[in-house]
């Protein structure tokens, strides 16, 4: 019919296709890309696991630090010293029965 109308329709269809393709690419990149949403979720989960591990290690360190302080030369806890000596040396008193 009208050649200039047909060519404009083809140009509009091409532009619409290009816009849709660009939107699909940007959506894919926003979800799956290196800095995408799924990567963010993985990073947050790793952070939560690392924080939990840090809390466990800090509690263990505090316990070891307390035990070390109680066995230091400035402050010796006789009960703890006795317990550690028995454990390391495998010794007991005459009135005790040792089971292994």
C-alpha cells in the first residue's frame, strides 16, 4: 500500500524487539550476575554462618582464657591444678578408685 508506512512499522518492531531484548538481559544480569540478587543472598548466608562461627570461637577463647588465668602464676586455682595434673599424669589418691 504505502511503502513509507511499511518501513516505519519494521523500524518500530525492531526497536520494540531491541528494548525487550535489553530488558531481558538487564533482568538476567540483576538476578544471576556477579553482583546480582542471588549472589547477594549467598553472601548474606555466608555472613550469617561466619558470624555464628565467630561467636562460637569467641566463647571458646573466653573459656580457654579463663582457664589459663586460673592456672597462671599470679593466681593458681588449686582445684583446677589438681584436675589438670590428674588428667595429664593419670594419677590419683590412695583412697580413690580409677576407672579407665
